[in-house]
């Protein structure tokens, strides 16, 4: 059986090292791609540090879940693509046994065709890797009926509610997921989109171009941020999404997203979704006379096939129409262990940088 190059995590809290993997053959519903670019995300550093999506596959775990590449082999029943097509997709985190065959830090990988989309002609492989995880996570948080529950932007769903009079607060709007959420909120017509983010002129201009109507400086105190939000919306905020706040001390049951919770209406029942696990601040929640719903949105396409199938179908046209824009990226040529480990350490340490796009074959992506 043929083999290919990969970067392997052999033990927790250790650097990735070069290695070889057997190239898998696609099964029913799958395609094999030559990976042209793979995007790193902050959760990949958690794979190194405490085994997120990695423990079960040690000592040969592979990271990276945003993939873009060229189809080289089709599963027996796949009709969505032809060999040679350029596609993007998300790894099957929760599909039993799928990782590491579906991970990105290697030369070839399997993708489940239902959780992929053709890459629009206007988009290169590197830019394509900025789309899957951020937009899937934001899409689930905004549109899953058990999350914020907004109506998805899908024509087949019939007439949608008029959200022009509604407001959403997005905490962490400058992040990849935050920018995705802003664009999706604009796509469904939310009238007022407030985001907490860096408020320098360049950042503010960019976020407004993506759809934010108000940018509140994240460097202000929580009390000042809440006052800024309430100056815009009063006590009418029903929808809030926090894409960045973690529970204190790494305890997933500890309260999190307290700022977004505080900004929600006291007299209208509010909904708060987060992209990182955390408990409810009961003291703040008691100030909400109408109650509040707080949920953790797991941004995995494979967990929500009915919701996400239309997303993958419409993503290319949204990109071509310019209503969905890719994020920033930083290219890493080849499976460079030194540079990739440096970037993973940067995520661990909370550093901010463009999304890394790893080109396993070197200078082939664009």
C-alpha cells in the first residue's frame, strides 16, 4: 500500500514530528483528496496540550480540520465530484475512526462528500481553508433550533422572519469565527449587529464592511462595554453570541461569557450561545426577569447533517456573490515541523495572527 508524508503528534505536550502514513482508500460517501492547503485553528493547540480530538489516535494523531485540495479518487457511490475537482471541507471530528485519515497535516486525506463544497473559481486553496471551521461554527450557533434559532438563509425554507428590527451582540468579532458570524447575521437581515472587538480605525472599518453596525472596544471595562451596548439597544437585546470566552481555570463547568450575559435584556427572554464550553453565571442570570437560555454550540458539521447539508450546497454561490468573504491567512510552505509547532505554541499562548495555511506539497496552492 502507498504511503505519504505527515506531521504526527506522538504524545501530549510534545512537538509534532515528521512521519509516514498509509494512504487510505475512500469508502461509500467519501473522496480522497490531495491536500493543497490545510488550515490550523486554536483548537489544534488543545489537541497538543490535552488531547482534544487526538488522544484516541496517539501515538500517530494528525491535526488540522480545514482542508482544501484536489479530488484524486472517488468512493464507490459518490456522484457529487469528478477526479480533478477542487474542493474544501471539514474533517469528521466525531465520525468513529475518521481521524487521522481526515486530518490536514499530511499529503492526502479522506473527506465525507456531504460535508464538502466545490471551491469557487474566484478562490484559491489557501483562502478556502479559512471557511470551513469558522463558518460551520457560526452557522450552528446562529441557526440551530437549540442555539440562537434564527431562520437559516436557505430559499427552500420558505419565507424567513423579518429580523430588521432585531439586534445581535457578537463578542469576539475580530476573530475568524466572529467575522463569520457577522457576515451570516447580515445575510439573514439582522438590522443591528453589535460586536465587541478591537476598535482601531482599520479594524472598525473592516468589521463594518462585513456587516457590523456598531463596534465596541474590547479593551474597555466590562461595565463600559455593557453601557456601550445598552446605549445602542437599550434593554431589548435578545440574541448574543460569544465566540472567544473560555471558562476560568479550564473548568468547562465554570461560568463563562458573563459580559454577553449581562448585556441581554432583563425583561425579554434572551438567548446566549458560546463556541467554548462554560457554565451559567447564576448571579447575573437572576437579574433576567424573563429568564435566559445559555447553550454551547459545537461547530461540527457532522453532528448536524440536516442543518449543514444546505450550507455546503449554497456556500460556493455565497462566496461568488461576495456575501461571504474568506479570512486572512499566512502561508507555510511544506510540512515544516518547526514552523507548525511555533504556530501551535502561539495559539496556546493566546497570540493573534492570520490563520495558518499549511501547504503539504510546498508552493502549489494559491
